C-alpha cells in the first residue's frame, strides 16, 4: 500500500538549526544526517498529493521551559533567531505550526502545556489536518524522545493512523534508554514504526 495520498499528511517535526546544526544550542546527534531522508519523504508526499506540514519550536527569550528560568533545557529556538529557523538544507513546501511561543512546553505539534499549571491547549495542527480530510499521519524529524514521540502519541489519541519513520528521526537521549522507551511507547499506542523505503513485516 502506498504511504501517501490525498488522505495523508507528512508532519516534519522541528528540523531547526538549534537541533539540527552542530552549532545549535541543543544539537541532536545525527540531527543533520536525517535531513536527506526527510527531504525524500517531503518530495514523495508532495508528488502523491499529500499535505506536508512542519512544526517549529518558537520560544520567547524567557520561559519556564529554559533552565535559566527554572526548567531543564538550555535556551533554544528563540522566536526570530537563527536557532529557531529551519535548517537551510530542509525542503520547506508547506505551512509551519509554531509552538511554545507563550512560554508553554511545546513538545507536541498538536498541543502545548503550561509548565506551571499543567494546562494544555491545542495548536492549529489538528485543524489543518481535519479541514483537508487527513486520516493518516506520517511523522519525521527531531527529537525522537521528546517532540517526535509527543506528536505521535497525540496523533494516535486524536484518532489518526500514525506511522513514524525510524530512519528519519534522531534522539536526544538524556538517559541512554530514552530513545528505546520513546519508540516502545509509540508502538504501544498503535503507531507503525516504519522506515523511509518500506516497513518491516
């Protein structure tokens, strides 16, 4: 069965300079290496008439998300800075959904969580998919153990058939087994754990 058609969407998660460039403040090992495979999926999806959409971390200069303000992360993807821009090698052919812009934890492309109150609110991603009649979501990008897994788990929770392409994602691995745990959680939620040029039986 073909991966892409008019009922499918490719969601490209956070392929931004701070994550995908070695000079980035939160560089993900192998983050640069996945870009050619991400681009090949962008091309395949576009040619098949699927919707291609991008998520983008887009933080204010100060947010409880950052270590300097009480969170766990170095300052990254501050709105309007080089670090928040898409990596220059990434093919961008569709709209971007910005997340975390009001100080929230913006892990998922679908929802943002207030780190103080725990309250969640949706981004516009679900609406973009629903208005196009999308039923199947394919996810690539960064990072496996945070924004990719959060986006995939939300996609399943919202009822989308979801495939995660394992050779087009990369993990932070703050703990050595974070990637394995994230993949197991996605699989347990019903995600298909595939590969760019086919899935394992």
